[in-house]
C-alpha cells in the first residue's frame, strides 16, 4: 500500500515526521480523510485531534489550530500547538478546562471574551481526549 510523508510542525519544532497510510484532520469546513494521491489543498484547521494511521497502528495528536497543506505524496500540518498523548500534562489540562468553564459562567455577567473562553475550553477538552488514548 502506498504511503505519504506527514510532517507536523509548531513554532517550537517538529512534533511528528514519518510515513503514514492515512491522515484524518478536522478542518474548519469539516472532517478530512487524506490518502496518498489526494488532490492538493490548503485548509485552516480547527482545535481537534489529528489521527495518523499506518497499518493497524494509529497515532493521535492534539492540535490547536493552524493549517494543513496537502500534496499527492506529502501532508504538512503547520499548527499553533501540537502534542502527543504522552506529552500532555493531564492535571494542567484539567485545570485549564476548569478555568475556561468558570470564565464561560461569568461571561454573561462580566466583560470576559466569550469566544476566547470557548476556544480555551475546546483546547483543554481536545488535550484531555487525546491523553486518554
């Protein structure tokens, strides 16, 4: 079966670089399943997990926005942040979730940026979901 090279890069450096059979990402327009030979495209990413499948193994990364660039033999993900499950500090993610939920509760009373709190909650939930895998 053909494979494609996938490179996940953040401002802090490369998080993943390897050959895979399939990539699944959540773009802002919806879920994308990318196989070798996919047509070229560039799409903005949502805060969500990225699944990298090779044979029967699947690697999952928590990605906080960015872009995916697809070429027939290569996928590049330029992410604001990306973490492997073993790199996620679960306690820190739980605390971030708690703070975001608190801000969302106060948002109706205070001048708290509601969208910013929603995004923080989504990031925390994604990190916790990936950490469980």
